[in-house]
């Protein structure tokens, strides 16, 4: 069985002995009930991973010796999925599964036809749920790098990401080009736009096309917005050789 993964600061991981306390330490000691002699991996979420062994445990913290360190290089190219806000808790499902497969950036997008709306007074709480979901899914998947979940994007924000990308694709069921046939760049950002349940509007398609986005078809069936990102992200990860 692979050792569990917990988050710790980069400075702490450079030492020979690490005290894991706070929420991560309490979870490791009180919930996971880790004890001396057991193996644990710690990561700073930015590519540094330390293989450790528990030397002491109390009710709220662990003391660990660092056995080895590994640095994961930044991903090239980065897979950036712009995810239109799904209904209900399907947003967290989309974030969880995209994190598990290896998507690097998950951008929440307030598309015109989104049923769900992050009202100003609830935006930070909703964004916090997405970020917490990404963090926990990354630990479960043993990722050395946490996916980035930036603030809620407008259509103009998405267009700016498309304009700066090495490759930008907009999933659309009427597109002629299959996603599996796209040639991927060796570096930079690959931006993939996933529309809402009601679909991307013509105005949004035109704006993204003007910024450099190309329509692409995922397959013969229409997927839910909460599952299209993980399916398309997997295709791109395989095309880049990261899978």
C-alpha cells in the first residue's frame, strides 16, 4: 500500500526532521492514527515531495524523519481546463476527477447559460470548496503539484487565456475536428473550454474564435459538463505523453 500524502511547507521539507501539526497533523494523528515506524510522504504542493517515516505521534501532530526528497519539474505543456459552473455539487465532482487525472489548472467560468451562479456574497465560499476539493483529491492521487484553481472567470477572462495559450480548444458537439486528432505543442498552455449544461452561446463561440480558440469534438456522444473536462483532459494528457 502506498504511504499517505500530507501537505507541509517547503521550508519544513528541507530539514531532516519535520513536525507535522495544524489541520494536516491532526488528521494524520487523530483520524489516520499513524504511529511510529509508518511511512508518510509530505509535499509542498509545488513539486517537492519528501519520503518520511514517523518517529513520534501525539493527539495532534507527528514528528517525522525525512528519508529522501524528490523534485517534480513543472508540467510542459500545462493542461488548463476552463470549466463552466455545473449544477449542484457536480462542480466539486468535476474538480475532483480532473485533479485525479492530472489537469494542471481548473478555471471556474461564469458562462451565459450556467444555471448555477456564484453570487458575490457566496463566491469566496464556493471557490473555497473547489480549492479544498482539489487539495484533497491531489493528496489522494499522490500528486506532488496541486492544481491551480483561480478566481471565477468571465468570458473576457477566458478569451484572454485563449489568446495567451499555445493551443486553445473549445469543446462543441458540432465541431468537425476530433479532439483525438489535434497536434499538441511541446510547451506553454493548452486551454480547453468546457461549456455549461445549456451549451456555449454563439456569441461566446465567436469571441473565443476571435481570440484564437478552435472548436473540437470529443466524441459521438454528448457528455455532461461535469464529466467532459476529465474525458477531454485525459485525451490531451495522453497526446502530450504525460500519460
